[in-house]
C-alpha cells in the first residue's frame, strides 16, 4: 500500500471517517479511542459518522531502559499482552515484567477515573466497536485493547488507524473482523514520523473531547 503523511491526528481521523462511512449513523456502532492521541483521531470519526465516543484505557509496558519500546501492554479488566519476540530477544526477566505491570496498573486506574469522571462506561455487548488509535508500531497496545473489548462480547470489532507497518497489521488481522489502515509504509520506525504535527496530547485535551462528545450525543438523543 502506498505511504502517505498526515497533517495531524485530526486529519487522520477525518480521512479514516471516509473509509468507515458504512457505519455512519449505525445504531449499533460505537467509537472507542485509545488515550491519549487516539482519542483525538477517534473524536473526528465519531463526529463525522454521528456515533457515540468512549475511551478504552490501555497502557504500554515499556522495556527496561527503553520505555518507548513496547514489550507488551495492559488494559482494563486485568488484561496483559506480551510481545514474546521482544521479551525473548532482550531477555527480559519475569520480575521486570511484573514490576512494569504494577507501575502501569496504577496509572491505568488514574486515567480511567480522570477521563471518564462520573460517566459510566458505554455498553459494549452486542455492538460494533471501532477501535481507534493515531497509529501502531508493534500492535501490542491495540492487542490489549482488542482483548479487553472482546471480553464484553461485542458483535463486531473494527481496527482503525491512519498508519501502521504491515507486520503489526498482520499480527492483529486475525483478532478482529475488519482492519482499516490508510498508510502502510515499507520503512517504519515510529508513528510520529508520518505526521507533520505530532505534539504530545495532554490529559486535559482528552477529557475535553470526551465531554464534548458526551454533550453532543445527549443533544442528538
């Protein structure tokens, strides 16, 4: 597939919405964004397709000394996914994995409370879930989100990202009903390389977007 660049996360979401237009106004469909950057992308999809938006909190497990390199990820409900290739290649001990897990579990709980506030999670059972991030590198974080979502027994899971390497997409293709990815660069090092603007998304922006989406859904109801 041809490689393409994106102006920012919002443009990535707007272009993804075009590829997902079959779900526009679908009463069973729900957009789930992975914090933080994925929520910005997911918000644009939810607005364009007239769908509700919620957050699915997942935390990457960074390798010792290389926090940006994922050895796995955790998600709500006690889900933990490990990238066996990374763990084996770097000879990461079980003790190190457990230590990273404990640290990230505390942050996961904090973010869930912060992002959702008093709003209960939206019901996932029997629904079509559009799982959205601003991109994937290894796919470990998205895999944890998929497993978390699957535990709720949805009717269908759609993985949607603007950019990812073919290896990550192939790893996850059998885990979902549909994969939508706009750009699959042959040479891939990091998600941010494929955006002109890729500043860190702060917690406050995620909270604001989720609140706007909730208010919009209430007004349309």
